[in-house]
């Protein structure tokens, strides 16, 4: 990867289902390192020229820890936490003088491999896309947002399970929540999203509506191993990820 790549890591979440309100979710350890450090290390492997970590809940612990590692990551606060779109908005100032692609990762997805992420970025650039979504094909996609494609393979919609028709629910390709964007178009699109939902949050996925409305190309590529995109939301998922990493079933090296 080259220097015109920046990485934004969303790490502000509370992790309610982890049942420990005194600990930031991304600080739970796996294989000797907090979840968020695995994601920062992936950004460094990709030779990110700018790595921005969006912190929120128990942010001091995340900021202090990352400072002790000496790794080049800038922490930006998201207070209050108003959704994924709002989280990425907080990175705009840190990326003001950056031109290139922005990879958006989640601080609670520690198994994502270098090879898969590199393929995502390469596909994005080869296709000349404004945005590219990392997807996964699941045996049972119940509960996940479905990827709608046209006959050319371009993405024309992302439909949440609850809003999907019976035909759309047969689609097994799902949105992982991991994306790469053209930086200028990303922040342009974020200016046009609104918190018009029950949670009054700004959803990052709403920028895609702006892209499609303006005939901007959106692509997607599926990971070969759906375990890579598993977020850690429960103690059981944390244990499963520890086992997967210890067994070497997910390789985070080139």
C-alpha cells in the first residue's frame, strides 16, 4: 500500500453486552493486546499515512494506552456518540490536508487480515470507485444488511433485514461495516446525511444514498473468510476470537 491511504478506526462504543461498564470495549485483550491495538497494527501494516482513532466511552484509557505503545495514531473524541456517520465526521479536521483514500475500520474487529484489506483497497482503486464495501457471504444472513447489485456487479443498494423484501432476504451477501472511500467524496457526502431515524443518529451508510443519487460508483468485494469481519460484542465472541487467533485460523500477516 502507498502513502495516499488514511485509516479511521471507530472505537467509541460502550460495549453494553460485555457487562463491564468500567471498561472500554476496544480495550478487552486478545492474544496479549487490546482489540483496538490489533486494528492499529493492521493500519500500520497497510502503511497508512494517517491513522485516526475515534474514541468515546472511557476514552482516557484508550488514549493513554495507545500513547504508551508509541504507535503513530491520533485519537479524536466523539462526544456525544451520535452514530457511525457522526464518528467519521470527527476525523475530518485530522485529515484536512490529506488527499487519497480513507479506510474505515472498527476497533472491535481484530481478526481482519492484511490480505483481505489489501484486496479491498486494490479493488477500490482498480474499479475507480468512490466507495467500496467489504462484504461477506453467509449461510444464513438473517439480521444483516443485504447488498443489492446490478448485473455489472456495481452496488445499487444496502437494505437492512427489517426493510428487505422476501426476495432480498434470499441474498446472502452482507455488509461488514468496513469501507474504503475517496476522501473528498466521503466528507462531501457526510454533509448531506441527517439523523432522520428513531435513534436520532447519523449513519455512515446514509452517504451511499448521496453517492447513488449523484451517479457515483460504489463497488463491493467479499472476504474469503467471514470470520474475519466478526465484531466483538459479547464475552463469548471475545473467547471465540481468542481461540481463532490462537489456533492460527486467521492470519494477520502478509
